[in-house]
């Protein structure tokens, strides 16, 4: 987390992530995240594959619309 604050849900647990903190989303556990506030949240994401969304399963059935 670089700036701001996000909430993160991993399985049944919910976390608050603030600057200089790291959270790992296991690929095999349902997870979600969102901005906790009204300001900008800047997050640095790192994936272990070239196509991180290629085999994703979305809880709502489809990826979010842009």
C-alpha cells in the first residue's frame, strides 16, 4: 500500500491495509478489496503470472465493467 487505505477480504476475514503494509491474496481463497475512503488509494500490485485474470472466477459471475 503506497497511499490511502483499502479494505481487503480474504475468505471470511476482513483487513484494513494502510501505507507501508503488505497483504497477500491467495489465489485459491475467495477475496475482494476496495477503497476505504473518499481519497485516492495507490496500491502496488505484483502477480506471479503474465495473465493474472485469465483464469479468474468472479463471485458475481463476471468481471467488473469499466
